[in-house]
C-alpha cells in the first residue's frame, strides 16, 4: 500500500530533548517503509500571551480563541507521531486534513493525567486511525472519546540496539531514568566496594546540548555495553502519573534487544510476558534492607555469565519482533482494515 498512496509525515522539529530520540526513530522507520514526504509542522509563533496558552499552561482554555492558520497538506495518508498529547499543535491550523483519506496519530504516552487533554484533542475525526502505545489505556480512551483506538506497543531501531559480544559489555551496572533513591545509593556503594563501574543518568532532560538523535545514539551505546541495567515500572516510581495503567515503556524493549540483563521490577501488565518474556526481569525489592540488597547483587555478579547467556537467548529468539520495522508494518495493516473512514 505504501507504493500506491502518497504518504506525508508531519514532523515537529521544535521538539528537542533526550526523550525525543525514540520518537525520531519511529518517524525514520515510517519514512523508510512508506517513502513518506516529511513536512514540517509550522511554527505558530509565541509571545508573552500565546506562550501561556500552550497545552498544560495557565491559559490553555483560551487556546481555542487563537486564530487558526492555513496549513494545506496534499496526501493520501498523513502520519503524526506524538510523545504525548501535550505535543499536539495541529489544533492551531486548518486545511491539513482535507485531502488525506487516512490520518494516523501514534501517541507514546496516554497516561491517566493526560486523559482529559487526549479526550479534548481526539474526540473529533481529525485523525481516523488513533494508536496508543499503552494497551491498557485503550478501553479508557475509547470511553472518553467515543472513538476506536488501537494499541501498538513501543519498540527499538534494530541497528541501534543490536547486541554486542559479552566481553564488550564494559559497563557493569547501569540505570537510566526512573530510580528508587535508596536502592540507587545502595548500588553505588556495592559497586564502589567491589571495584565495579555503575553508569547512571547525571543530567536533567531540559538542557540538551546535542540533537535528540545523537543523544539517543549515545544512550543506546551505553545500554548495549551494560551487563546489568536497572529498570522500574512507572506505577512504582510515580503512581500518580501512572494512575490505573501499567505501561510497558521503551526501556524494556531497548534492554532486551541488546541482550542486557534487566534487574528491578516489571510492570504489573499481563501483556508484558507475552510481548517480552516471563523471566526477563530479575526481581529485586528496592525497599529491602541494605544487607539483603548486597546479597542479591553479590549473587547477580557471581552468576553474570549465566544471566547474560539467558538474556542473549531471549533477544535472539524475539529478534525483529522488538523493532519499529514490525510496528510500522502493523500500522500499515490498519489502513487495509479501517475502510474509507478508519473510524
């Protein structure tokens, strides 16, 4: 279908930061599979007044009063990838959807605190194929918007997260993103006591000094070269943000794809074992006493080779099922099953 329809990918080049590397990876795969023309979402322009009308800002309710600008797009299929509904800017423009038979929105984060904004933006038919990465959000979103939603999980660019030989895993332990402070401090002490290297996030997400693609590439190198990496689900580290959901985020796919052993806790999501593997995560209680955590870490390190072999075996078995190539292929399948409207 990608060879007979004209595809256009709407891209917001103003989205900068560590987290947008994975968004760019999905956009790149869409272009690779469909030959989509990349069209930049125009900069509406901000001043002291309009800046306070952006999604999530103080005067957001007045955003509807801003005059819309014409943004005509000639396409049969339009793609729009969002990290969250807060990134949505097409409500400030008209005419972009007039010619496209299929209008696909893929949203990484549709967590409970984002439900009201998602309802506001996706209850109309501006997009007729709506996709969330969180499977357990689907019934809530359908109830809120009165529209059909699909769940297609997150993934990785296969080349960026390809496994390296075990002897090249020169980072003993790593942790990027969500943390339990007490466990984090204990792991620092354990590595110091044993002459091991622990690599972890030492910066915030608001002040990048390199393009998001380069930041993602460097992050991928660190995960690939880690023997063990720590990962916790959103519902444990930030239950208010997770709400009633148990999201399966990119971190699990990334670590698995490159054969890195994951320690921590998996999300309480039944789909996790089906998508990934029931024995993927070596569980550790982050609230345990320091002595107990030290014992667990000692056991992990003593059996590093065995754990790595198991991680490589799972990675090899799943292969392309972990990649954006698989996901975009499934999204293209939705065009054939959605009919004329896709609703």
